[in-house]
């Protein structure tokens, strides 16, 4: 069978995603390769498919022990003889995995780096290993964000299997990290397969923050019953938002380092197993979260860098279906990041410079009225749109700017508006904070202003008609573009015009300004969202009620098997089922995402649910047929 045929038979997919076919071909021809694909790009298939085709053993080194069992379960669902070995296994599981390995039955083995380095597996694997795949390969590099010292020693083991091809996989695309991976893992004239970093299924939105809770709630309300993550900067924010959402009847839980380990574990497990819709978390949450149908990620505060944003927002839509990423921006968050970074000790000058650069970049991302997909691609030095990708008149069609929710001011008006704001700051001589300048521009006099005689200035009330939200946002926009600065030398942060700002006032510079219109992103009708999610063709309409019943039954099976629901079927499969209402196994077989194994195990049962049988009267598949915790 060809790779394409196996893809259809085992996984139920009829086409490869970008670079999957190339990676598989490299592995099968024994060539080393580096695979860089964004989250959701389908990296697992790059080494799972060679395991399904070949006669040997594919060893996958992964640092995410928490995910390994789920990955094994998913691979077994595709009919692969898969096992995992790591420190959290029960004795019986370990014996079984060892027996399978010794008996030559294992095709795909997940191991933690520690376990591989222990050395006792080498004898068992000898002569059978055809591919050594290193997942999260950026962990080998100091330059990456998750350095793991054990990764540096992997090559010692690899060198004992000179015949085996090596495959390094990561979503991190910086050239320094890539070069490090090649060197540290000893890839031998590797094929370099670098995908485009864009995630076309994500809708990016960035708005100025006006009312944190209200804006978060708006997003959550757009996604009733769907999985979402809300990130906030501090525990206090997390607790406040989580309490508010709970009051509003949202199924949610807080998650931060101040909670005890049991509470954190419970929240995480409930979220992954879809017993909980929303997690409100500090960035302590995320590493190793594998819920593929997270439909939205909201940043209630500004993240620390574009890289952090990419990674955290990237947890949305791993299943490739549409998902939404919203960032609520305020300049004051940047000051908090500065404060936190320097709290314990002053930063060395180089670190300080890189911090400032990171903060400015994320600020620019958040306030520039420019297509967010293109800003992100630009940041990662990739062309946008991706070569070969179609793009219509309306830009990406998947960000607040291209969707017309954030408008930019016409050029002349932008310059004029900026000049008004800048002259107010200039007249205030850098002796006042943002609030004072806002009041000055809006024409709100107070005692202090009257005493200063500032209510007599020409700039007093000059932006009265624009409203406070717009004025505050323009100040933020001018700060991240370096026309204004916030200085914190004294007791209070003061707003001051910069040399660039003065140059702008003299028409020696130009500026772009966004006009944040309060977004009216109404929740689309659920069925429409579902339809889009499963990319259903024109004539087909999903049946919402049936979808919910299929989901309920899937949850019953998943709970029983102890695996996340997506391991049984992805959402898109259930949506399609609800639209097609198949009556026979043959009809099911043609559907995307249903491989032969799943068809055999669950096909007849899901047909009964489609036929109208109540979920609580349904039986479960035979225990022996269930995936999940290895026995
Ligand atoms: P990554 O590890 O790169 O984040 P995964 O391996 O988890 O990505 O795959 C992401 C999603 O894409 C999964 O839901 C997977 O089932 C799906 N997928 C993988 N390959 C294909 C394909 N060829 N066609 C359609 N969906 C695919
Ligand atoms: Zn866009």
C-alpha cells in the first residue's frame, strides 16, 4: 500500500497536510530530516505513518509525559501497535510494554528522554529501530523557551543506532534554534522541511482593553458550551475573572501556581475531558494541554512577547477547525511585565534591551491597524500571504482589521489626530500622567487643571467628540510607535513626548492610527458555526440537537476509556454525522476522519444514536475494544 492509501485506511484522511508527505518519504528512505510545522500542522502523522508502513520500530522521544498516554491511545485508534515508557507507568503497564517490545510486536514506542537515557532499552530495540523521532525538538536548544538538559544527551543513544533515520520536529522556527537542533541531535545531511507559521483557521482579534471582565464575557458568550482558555497576568486577575464567569453561569475553573497540586490537576483533567468549558489561568497553564477542540483563547492582559502570544493563542484550534484568539491590550500591562522582570534583580543590559524590544513588538502587534495574520507572519520572517495561498480583496478575512472591526483613520486624519494628542502631552511638559492628558483632550476640567490654567489651552477639549476609549487607545498607539513615552522615574508614571513625537509635529514623520470601533461580533448562529467548523459543502446542514447527542455519547465512551473525547472522534466528524445522518456503515466509511479501526469499533453504535436511540439507553463498546490507559 502507498502512504496515501494507508492515510485513508488508518486515519480516514484523503490528502496530506503540507510537508507531511515529504517527511514520511524522508523517513521511509532512511534520510534524516528536520520538520518545522505550526501547532495543528499534523506533526504526529509524520512519524506515525512510517510506523504503520514499515517493518521496524519507530521510537518517539517526547518530554510531555502527561500527553503520552493520550497519544498512544490515539495511535492505537489508528490501528498501530503503540506503547509508552515513562516514569509514571504502573508496574503492570510497564511489564506489558516491555513484553511487547521484547516480542517484537511494538511498532511505535513513545519514551521520555530520561527513560531512553537509562540505557536498558537499547538491547530490546537493537536492529529493529528504523526511525528515531524527537518531538518538541527545540528543547535541545538554549535559545528555545523550554530547554531540557537531557535532550543534549540524546545523541549518545542515537549513535548506537547508526542505521536509524532521525527526525526532529518542532513548531519553533527561529534560525538559531533550528541550527542548534541540527547540531545537537547530529542530523546527517538532513532534509529541511519548514512549513509556513501561519494558522489560517485562527481568527485573531486585538482590541484596547476598556472593561476587562465585560470584554472577556463577550467572547465567552459567543461560544456557549465550547472549550476556551482565558489568560490573565496575575492570580488576582485570574480569581476575579473566574468568579465573575461562574456568577454568569459559565462552567469554569481558575488555574494558577497558588492553587495546590490536586486542585490544579483536577481543573486540567476536567478541562481536557470536557467536563469543564473554560479555564481561567496564568501562563502556568498550558504546557502539555492537549484538548484539540479549544475554540477560543482570550488574553485578558497583554502577553510578554509575540512568541509567548503565538504559543499561548496557538492552543486554540489544534484540530484545524476555526477558533478565535482575542487579545485585550493596555499599555499598563507592559509596565507590569517590566516590574515583574526586574522584581528580584536588575537585568543585565542585554536582557533589558531584549525585554524592551519584546514589549514594543507585542504592543505594535496589538495596536497597529494592520492585518494580524500578516503582522505575525512578518514577526517570524515569513511572507504573507503564504506563497500559493489565495487571498481576496478583503485581506485574510480572519482578523479584526480585515473584518472591518478595527478601522484605521485616513492618513491625513491620522496625522492630525496624532498631532492633537502630542501637543497636549507637549503642553503638559511631561509632568502629568496619562489620565491628566486624557482629561485635557476631552475637556474635562478639574481643580488641578484649573489651577494650572490648562483649561485655557488651545488643546483643551480638542478631542471632545472622539470619546475616552478612542483617546486612550490613540495614546497607547503613539506610545508603542515611540511618539510618546511613559516614564517611571518618580512616584507616578508620567506621559512625555519623545524626539520622534516632536518630529511628527513638524511633519517630519508620519503615523498610522487605528480607530477602535467597539466590535459588534455577535455570536453567529450555532448551526452556522458548526457548518463552518466541519467545512460542510453547500447543501448540508448540521443538526445541532443530534450533534449534542453524539457528543454526549462520545463523552460517555471517553470517560469509560479514560481518554480525551477527541481520541474517539474529532468534533468535525460528529458535525458531519449530524448533517449526513448516515444509516449504513458504508456511508460512514466515506467520511473524513473515520479510519477502519474506528469504523469497526464505534460505527454501529454511533449509527444507533443517529437513528434516534437515547444516549442513556446505549451500551458501551466492549471493554477490550476501548482505547486508553494501557493495561
Ligand atoms: P501538531 O502535533 O503538529 O500540533 P497533530 O499531530 O496533533 O499536530 O495534528 C493536528 C490535527 O490535525 C489532528 O487533529 C490530526 O488528526 C489532524 N490531521 C493530521 N493529519 C491530517 C491530514 N492529513 N488531514 C486532515 N487532518 C489531519
Ligand atoms: Zn487580516
